[in-house]
């Protein structure tokens, strides 16, 4: 039974996509009913799978059928339900469902469309989105990709789902393709993630050539294979094992997908899409998929490594990239005034946490943070969408045309949009790790505790610093947006969003708080005696080699509480009295602030390092040098040579010899034809008479003469 | 007195033999007598049906109809016949003389020939051949030939056009007619007319195959060239159609052919779908079957007259598209569905009548739905193209 | 009883007459008629042989049915071709349809 | 001379004369009508050969469909060739000679034919049911039957396509 359910989970969104694209795209109502209905069915199936898993059902549940025979081996397609899959399904289904419902309100369903609205541009008077049905088709396909990626039992289908999501994110970031910025962003996102994907495909190919299979059970949960991979030297030689190289290639895929440094630049630009898309990409699906991948291949990353050992090279790389990204992106978030961009950088930073956790071998902590982050980041994005929506409406009413994303024009929205404020506050506090009550505290604390407990002090310090900055910009964002006085007319006229937008916020806020209680670490004062560390036990059972539970240590706890509260407080105090038009208090940092605001000039750097050299290379070298000079020159040479040769042949051979004999034959045939053509009358009857007489002759020969 | 027809035949045979005539020749004579008798009676029926039709049409149109000659105008037809006989049979200049003369004979002959296989009563049929229904189809189309001959030989363009229309219509509607007739053949398991009648001793086929009956009826109307398919003699378009040049008894023969044909089709419908001579009490007194048969014929004939009185004429493009786009696909569907359902129902022990009726009802519902959807789309297109005509009348079959 | 050879002689005669129609007629439709006559002669032959020699199997009858089907198809296509030619070139005389000659 | 022989001679004579008229009469319409007579004669001969089914089929297909179609074809194209024009081509003498050759050849073969007498027909073997079964029997004639039906469909479509009035601008 559960096997069939697992098979069916990705199917409803796919059907919904097909139905909407092919049949119902004229009817907005029918389209969103089908889209949400499909997601609802998928959600119900995912929940039943999850509850089967947590209620002690036998795991992993696995089925497969043969898909593609390839000579000696065959590629199978199947499902794989283990604890990691189950919890991933849980948060993916919930957040996606919330996003689907939220989209109805976000795209102003029920409002009359403005005749000036054009497909490819955001509706400018609060009317219904012109491509409403198409949006639901795209996100349905996106949901299919994500769910297929989660339930599959092999890396190939995972890659397929991965690419479907990449394609969908391309479509959705550029959903308003009438905007030039959106067009640029969609191309950038697609191309940047493609860099990672190519490496990932290389990893897949390499893995396949070594093992002849891509199925989880035969690679990741097969100690012999892992041992083989860990001991086989890689093609690079020089001490790296095949496992490490494959893990590195996969990790580059993750770097692209989860926007880790140095491939992080696409994600902030992806904010050009509608806000549900941002939530989809940054919380529920795409970036989570990157982390899901490295969690999935955790046995491969850690092949030949055991708890307590010094980190292997690949783990060092991963943890370094993760920690660096966490700190680096959090500093960038400080300088942003666009409400969604702050969250985008925050996402990059939080993903860095998870990557770093995987890097130091803290599998459970990373998974735990993945879950909590999905909920609170989805909540924050949807909340920010609600804010933007409200401010946009205010802008329409007051005629004050400002950028509705810009936080400097907000302020005082607490009274205007109470539900959004409270849920956003919960999300913000969770993000900054407000002690005890929020889920973010528990998950982040676990990562810090792991880093501290396994004595990776450098990592610990960097992450703690990142946590401090995170708390700071969260405080800054909440204060600038909701507290104080309204700094524009639009903000004064803002009002609360419809129920289809607020209900998902409340649901997500609920989970943002509650999820944390499933992961209270063992030995935590007072609380741990009430609630067991359920997450640790459950998720850890994914792996063959179980990690030992760390002893409780108050140092990371104190640090964690300290940075969270401190950061929030500083943020609040600094921005409490921000006036309209006043410079950002951080501008006092001078040059550093300029650097931050310009994202450390990474875009410019890449432009200088890659884009312009590529153009130059194409123009100067390939076109002028190779194409014009070498290839064309060669062709011209060949052509003139052929011409000269042809002339010689024509004058010496063709005209006297070939033509002479040809003419003779031709003239002879012509003469023969002219003389003989009277026989051909062109009348079938004549031929028939001849034929009949011949047959008669033949008959008489046979019957009378033989 | 169990079988009076055999008894009469035996009586005549005995009589002839007693005069001293050879047995073989007696047999031939008997056949000839029966054939002449049957043909004459059927021909005479036309006289009555003409009167009935005029009278009924008059009632439909709130008139009195013939009422001067004889009681209730009963002798009106006789008066008409005398008039026709005494008129000169004109042969137009440039006409193809022999073909012109033969055409009405072929028409009447073809129609009367149909009665050769008609089972009139239990044990009474002209020739009970095992391919009776096929014979009906084959001989029934001979009438088309007569009409073509008339149109060709008249040296008149209206006659020619009328003949064209007739041929187009008759050939087209033969397709659904044949398909509809295959269903009773399938249900009875035979093409013999007597077998078909006997197969309806329990349930009449109109209950087993109502749609087939309807299709057969409509196609027959088209074959007859009766309203609403009477565009072969649409006065406003082609004057009188193929018999425009005929006068006197030549015209009379065409008239007779037409009425006898209508009567014959009624008889066919009665035989194939209404159980022919089936009815209560025929086992004990077989001649009763003849009465039942006559009653059923009259009933169907009444419906034909009724339709003539109430329906408008359709256009020629409507005639064509109705046939090829609606009734032929429907007949095909019904044929296939009936074949499947009948086979499965009989194998699985369902009530045959109920299952077949239900399948017919489902086909009707689906058809109605499709027609509605099609009409809706046509209406939408009409709205889109505003007042532009939806459809140019297609070129007629020429 | 009619001897088998009578049927065969009649069939041969009709066949030859049909063949003459095909060979000598100028009108394309008349040629078609000739072909029909030839086919009918063949059918007569087939049925006669079936009746006299092989009446224990239905091969002859089936053969005739197939011939009938082919004849129907042939007439339909043939007439369609003739009418198409008539539309384009206003002629049904086979001697005048000589575009591909020389 | 038995009854069937008299009938055969009468019908055969009519058929042969009709056939000769088909290929010789100048008026094509008349040729068509003579063709119908010849086909009807063949149908009667079929009855003489104890196959009423094929006789009826002969009438239904040849007379009702093919002959009428041919007559329509004649009518449609009658302006192209007047009935007074020469109907026989210049090579008719050659054609006649060829036909005589063929006829002689055929008669020569016929003279070698066995002098068989018709056996009794078993009713089951000529019944339509038996014919129907053998037509769809896997060991019977299902393949020719299906091929013939495909041929008919192809001919139907092809005929419509060939004779269709070309769309304007074509």
C-alpha cells in the first residue's frame, strides 16, 4: 500500500500541469482548483507516507521497476522512503501547499482584470494576473519536479527532477518576461545553476562508470560499494579517492543549486519573480533540493571517515564553503534595502549553515535546520509578499508611486497589517534564533553545538559571528518595516491582505514554532526531560553508521542565546527612529557599507572575469581570428584551387574527350528515337492490341505447336 | 382449415390436373397466377392509398379533400385514372423513344417485384428465399434506374437535374438503410423474410432496435423521395423533376409507382420491425395474420402521410450532410453497439430486450449531447463571424 | 443439365467482346464498361467451375466476392480519374489524353 | 433439351447480344443500359448455377452501384463527346483480330476442359452462414477479405480526392 502511495505522490501535480496547460488555461477558477487540488492530493499522500514513517512503519520502503536497460546493467526507476525522505516530504508538502493557496490571493484572484494589463508584466492596478492559469501550471510542474526528486530511489531521477525544477525556476523567475530585469535574471539563474549541473552530471557519469548503478540502495547504503569508492584512487590521482571526487562534483551541483559562494549571485536576482516563486525557490524546493542532495550523498561524502576522525579534504572544502557563505551572505544582507533581497541573502547564509554542518559531519543538525529553515523562510517570504502587496495597494490608493519592495519607504505597518506583522515577527525571531520558543534556535543551536563539540572552533566562531549578523539584520528588517512611523504615503494606506494569503502565514508560523520542540537536544536543562530529541533519533536512523549524541555543553548555548538577543537588540535600537529620507545608520561605516551594498562587487567581478572575456574571446579570437582568417581563408584557398583545377579539366579533358563521345552517343540515340518513336503512339489500346496478339501467339504456340 | 392458403393452392392444382394438364405445367401456371394476382392487387392498392393520402392530407391541412365523386369521394381516384388513361401519351421531340417508354415500366416493375418475397401471412409468401432482405435491397434500387432512364431520355434539363438529385439521394441513403437493415438481420440470424418475422414471435424488433427502426424509416423516406426529402420533385426548383415530360398513363405509372413504393416500404417496416403477421391467435387461424399485417402497414403508412403533412422540405446540402455526417455514422455506431451488446447479453444471460433498449437509449443520449455541443460551437462561430453566413450551400452532387 | 462447356464458351465469348470494347472504344467510360464485361465473364467462369468441379469448398464464391470488391473499387477510382481529366482537359477520348506522348 | 438448357440458351443469347451492343452502339447511354441487361443476364446465369446469393449480390453491386455509377459518369461527361462522333478508333480491325485470336485461344482451352456434371449441392455449404464464417476464418479467407476491405477504403478516399473540385487558388 505505502509503496503505491509513494509512487503516486508526484503524479497529481504533473496531471494538474498537463490539464491546465492543455485544457483549462482559459478558466482561471478551474485552473487554480486543479492546481491546488493536485497539490492537495499530493500533500495528503505525502502526509500519509510521513505518518507511516514516524508511526514506526518499517523503513526504508522501496520499490523499483526496470526503466532503461543499458547492456549489462539497467537503469531502474523506483521509490525510496527513509526517514530523511519522510521529513523532507513533510516540510515540502506543507510549504508547497501553503504557497499554492497563497498564490491565489497574491495574484488577486477575484479582482477584475485591467484592460491595460499585458501578459508578461505585473498587473499595475491590483487586477488579476493576466497569466494566472499559466502560473499554476508552472508551479504544479515545479511541485512535480520537487516531489519526484524527493521520493525517487536513484540519482538519475533525482537529477531529472533537479533539472525540471531548474527549468521551472527559469520560467517562473522570468514569469513577468516583459521586464528586462526579469529576463536578465531568468537567464542568469539558469546559466549559473547550469554550471553546477554540468559538474553534477559529470559526477553521475563517473559514479555510473565505477559502480554501474545509480540506485541509493546499491551505492549509499551498501558498505562494500562505499568502501570500494573510498579506496579507489580517482582519475585525478594524487591521493584523492573516487568517492571524494564524486562527492566534490555533486557538491558543486549543490553550490549552484543552493546558491553557495561562489555561485551565489543568481539568487538575489531571482527575486524578480512573483513572491510565491521566491518562496518556492528559496524555501520549499530548489535550494532545499541542493541541501537534500548533499544530505542524500552524505555516506558518499563521509566514505572512509568516522565520527571523531579529522575531517577529510572534501569535508574541509564543504565546511569551508558553507561557513564562508554563511558569514559572507549575512554581511551582504545587512546592506540591502529591498525587503526580499534581505531575505534572499539570508537564505544563502542559512544554507551555508547547513552546508557547513554537513561538512563537519553533523548530518542530523543539517537536516533539522533544513526543515525549520524551510518553514520559517517560506513564512518570511510569504510575509514579505504580503507586505509588498499591502504597500502596493497603498501606493495605488494614495497615488504615491514608490518601489513597494523598498524598506526605507515602509515603517509602522504593525497597526495596518497586524496578522502579517505577528507572523513575520515569529518568522524573524525564528530566523535569528530567539531562545527556547522558536524552532530556529534549536536547529541553529544544534549546528553550533556540533561545531563546538567536535572541536572545529574556526567553524564555530564563523558561524556564531554569522548568527550575530543574522540577528542584527533581522532586527533591522522588522524594525524598518513594521515599527516606528510610516515613512511614505503608501505605507500609511497599506492594509491587510486577503485570507488566502494570511491563512498560509498562520499555518507556517505555527510550524515555525512547533517544529523546534521535536529536536530539543539531550541534556538540555529542564526541557529535555519533557520532550525527547525525536528528530535526532528518527533522522539519524537514515544512516548506516549512527552518530553519537554529544554531551550537552553550555558554551554554544550561551553564545547562541547571546548573539541572537544581542543582534536583535542592536538592530532594533539602531533603526528604531529611522526618519524618511535619512541615510542608513550603517552608512557611517563608510567604504565597507558601499562594498556591502554593491555585494562586494561580485557581479562586476564575474562580469570582468568571465562574461567579458567570453565576449572578447568569441569576438576577437573565434570570429576574427579563427572564423575569418583561418577557416574562411582555407575555404577560399580550396575554392580557388578547385576553380583552377576545374578550368584545366574542362579545357583539356571534358570538351574534347567526354563531350565528344557524349555528343556522339546522344546524337545517335536522338536519331534512333526520332526514327523509332512512331511505334510509341501513347495510346494504351495500341499497346494492348500488341500485347493481346502476343499472348494469342504464345497460347497457340503452347497448345498447337508444343 | 388449418392452412387455407395451401388448401386453396391444392384445390386449384387438383382442378387443373382434373382438366388434364401436365403437373409441371400446372405448377408453372399456378406460380404465374399467383404472381399476376399479387402484382395486380398491389397495383390496385395504389388507388386506395391515393384516396387515403389525399383525404388525410386534407384533414391535416384543415380541408375536406375529395368529396364529390362517390361517397366520401371514394371514387375520385378512379375518375383520375380514367382521365389519365384517356389522355395522350406524348413523347417529346428529341426524346430517346424506347428508353422513355420503358422508364415508368421499370419503376413500377421494380416496386412490385419487391412483393415477391414479402411474407403476407403464416405460410403465405411469394418466394421464401434465404436472401430475402438482400433481394429487397437489390430490386429496390432498380427504381433508381427507371428514374435515371426517365431523366436521360426526356431531353429536358429539369428532368435531367431531377434524375441527378434522385440518384444522389437514393445512392447516399442506401448506405444507412443497409446498415440499419443489418441489425434486424443480426437479431434474427437470417436474411430470409419469413425467418425474420418468425424471430419476432416474442418481441418485435422495434423494441430491440428502436434506433435502427428510426434510421431505416428516415432512409426509406429519402429513398421514397417523400417529404421531407422530396427535393427531387421540388416544384419551385426543378418544376416536376424527372417526370416533367410524362403525360397520360406514363405519368400515371410514375404516380402509381410512388404510392406503391410508399405502401411497400410500410409493409417492409411492418415485416422487419413490427413483426409482420405476428399477432395473437395466428396459430389457430393463420389468415388472421394477413389482417394483422395489413393493420400494421396502414399504421406505418399513416405515419408517412402524417409526416408529409407536417414537415417542410430540406435543402439539398442539408440532405447530403444529414446523411453523411449524421445518420450514417449513427447507423454504424448502432450496428457495432448492437452487435457487441447482443452477443454479450445473450452470453451472460441478461434480458435481451432491456439491455438492447438501454444501449439504444445511451446512444440517443450521447448523440443528443454531441449534437448540442456541435450546435453550440456553430452558434459561437456565428457570433464570431457576426452576420456573415455560416456555411455556403455546397455544390450539389454534380 | 447444362454442360459445363456451355458456360465456358459463353464466358469466353463475353470476355472477348469485352476485350474488343477495351481495345476499340475511344471513350474512356466505354472502356470501363468493357472491363466490367470482362470481369463478369471471369466471374461466370469462376462460378461455373465452382459449381461443377469444386462445389465442396467455397473458394470460388469467395474469389468472386473479392472480384466484386475490386471491381467496385476500380470503377470508383476509374470514374473519379475520368471526371478529373474531363474537368481539366474537357475530353474523355483516350486518344486525346496524350500529354506524356513523346 | 431440358428446361435449364432452354433457359441457358435464351439468357445466354440475350447476354451475349447485350454485351455486343455494349461495345458497338454509338450512344454511350444506351451502351450503359445494354450493360445493365448483360449484367442482369449474368445474374440469371448465377441462379442457374445454384447460387442465388451471388445473383442477388450481382444485382445489388453491379446493376445498382456500378452500372448506375457508369451511367452517371456518362451523363456528367456527355458534353465532351457527342454521340454522333466516331466511337471506334482507327485500329478497331486490329482489335477485332486480337479479340478473335484470344477467343480462339480460349475456345481451344475450353475444348480441353473436363466434361464434368454438377454434383448435388450440400445446402450447408452454400448457405450464407458458411460463407460468412469462411470469410472471417483464420484458416479461411480472412486475409483477402481484410485486404479487400482496405482496398475499398483506399479506393473510396482516393476517388473522393481525385474527383474533388480543387480548392480555389490551387
